[in-house]
C-alpha cells in the first residue's frame, strides 16, 4: 500500500492482480502479462512503485501512472 496515495494492491493465482486507488473501496483488475501464481506485494514509496512477486522468480512492477504491470526477471 502507498498510504499517502491510498493505493493498495493484491496478488493471486494465475497472474491475477487487483488494485485499489481509493484505499480499498473499489478494486479493478490489472493486466499482469503472466500466468504464474503471484503471492506477495510491496510498495517502494521512494520510487513510487508497486511490486508483485510470484512463482519462478517473477517480479512485476507498476508505477502509479500505468494500467498494467511489467514482468522483470
């Protein structure tokens, strides 16, 4: 979560990512570009980046202006 921006992110099976821009009141699906299970997320407030990690070393990153996440290995 990026508290000052009220951004939250949740990750799940088969590449599912959901994001809230209003502190969890509403959620939308974010395109992950992967089918691997995702099981962790964390925010880097200094870089204004949300990160999601998953199986097979998957690391996805999204800045606040994007509607998707990009896969990094």
